[in-house]
């Protein structure tokens, strides 16, 4: 629930999503505008002018008069070769592309937010383990100082431990800076300033893997990726544009009609002598445009070929990312088993050395060293858990939003 709350806030207030939604609305409005080619174009015109009529010399005297005109025209472009239909088809493909781009924005926004949350949790866990390690190291320094003062160990031992303390302390500011940077990123993703980010931070124990992580997946899942769908829509639009360019090289038939009235006075504008009308048809065949139409069509074919190649490349990259994510999860599971074993072994060593210390056959310094090794193993385990969480998110992204309810998913030993 806490993770859902953060992601929901990010998705609700992201400027990036607002921009993607606006771009989708723009493409939808362009498509609606494109549908206008299916209908006749009707226009009305009203005009008033004052004119001087000057006939040939010696015939009639010149005359100055007013002219009032009302007229309407109707024209319809007969789409003989489907160029306009293909243009609308291209606009529709553009809408599809923007819709899938919006889906991609949702996926990437959620992914970036969750990655930042996981990183924050891991850095905090590392800081806690590092501070506990520092406490043990400082205790080792105190004991080594006492031993050096008593002459039982060389002072070089003290210097070596002090150097280890300093180098361990030096890792803390970098971890704290990374926590702050992750918080600033979450604020930016949610459309707020860093000072406005107030949601509570999560710990690694708050984050849970899906109950079953897949070992294999049906290849059809790759097609649900938004980037693959965007590339497919771009290819569709590029292919439709070829039809537009082809139609531009062929004859174009236009039907037109006009009706209007004009008069020198407004009062007689609708008299019996005022109307005029026209009916017509026009056929246009491009003959010579300096090769512009031919090479424009060639350019659209080249653009289609480029879009097809980009589509293939996107699909191949999708398969690569899914394969990497699945293999990464398998390696993460193996690494986490090893890290868990290291923690358990270090814990057993602590118990054994503590028993020996109580029996008087081990020194307190040995106890502190065992504790340090245990905490270092814990840091390795924390990093392994964080890596597995982030690789799970990477698989979510590689599949364009998850693998749930997909037929053919094989589940196995990566049970979470």
C-alpha cells in the first residue's frame, strides 16, 4: 500500500504525463480534422464594393456605382486514387503511436519511481549496517590502543584500524547524498519541488517481490511493449504516406458549384435579375514538376524502409532486454543464496567465538572482528536484495508492463 501511494502520487501529478496526454489529444484532433476530406467543402461569401466603370472612349460615359454580393460555393474532391483516404489512415496511425507513447510514459514513470524507492531503501539499510560496523571498529581501536600501550601489539595495528575507520566513515556521506538525490528525483517525477516532497520513506522490508517470478515467457508478450507498438504504428503511417504520394502523381477530379446574388442596391439584392450560378468539373493531371513528385514518392518509400528497419531493431532490442532481465533474475537468485549463506555463516561464527570468549579461549578483539565480518555480509545481502528488486522492475519494463494473465508463462525456483 505504501508503495502504491507513492507511485499513485507520481502518476497523478507528473508533468511528463501531462505533456504526453496533450500530445495524444493533439494527434486525435488532427485525425478529426483529417476526416473533413470525406465531405463537400461549403463556403459562403458576402461583399460590398464601390466601383468605377469606364467604357471605351466615345461610347458611354463613365459610371460610379456600389456592388453588393452574396454567394456560396460547394466543391468536392473525388478521391479517385485513395490519396486522401491514405492520409487519414496515416493520421490514425499517428494517434495509435501517441497512445502507445503515453502507455510507455506511464511504464517508465512508474519504473523510475520504484527504482528510486528501492535505491533509497537499500542506501538506508547500508548506512545502518555501516554505522554498526563503525561502532565495532572504534571498539577495536580502543582495545588495540590499550594493547599497544601495554606493549602486547605494535602501534601499527592501531594505525591500521584507524585507517579502516576513516575509510568506512568516508562511505557514509556518499550514501546519504544518494538518498537525497533519490528523494529529489521522486519529487521531480511527481511534479513538486524537493521541499514539497513529504511522503514517508520505505525500508527494504516494506517491499515484496511478486509471489512467482517467471523463468520463461511466451515471445508474444514482447508485442505488448509500448515501444514495439509505437514502432509498428510509425511503420503503418509511413506505408500510408506512400499512397498519398502516389495519388499526387495521378489525375485529380474536382466537382464544384456556386450560387449567388449581386446588385447595385441592397434593396434589389434578391430581385429576379440578381441571381447567378455555376456548375463545373475540373480534371488536373500533373505533367512536369521537375521530378518533384517522383522523388517525393521515392522519399516516402525510403522513409517506409527506414521505419521497417527501426521496427525490426526495436523488436530485437525487446527480446534482448527480456532475455537479459530473465537471466539477471536467475543470477540474482543464485547470488542471493550465496549472500544469505554468507550471513548465516558469519552469524554462526559470531556465536562460536562468543562461546569461546566466555570460555576464556578467545579474545574480545576476535569477537569484534567476527561482528564486523557479519555486518559486512549483511551489507552484501542488502545489495543483493536491492539488485533483485530492481531487476524485477527491469523485467516489468522489458515486457511493457508485466507478465500477468499471460498464457504460457513458466514459473519456478525464483519463488519470492
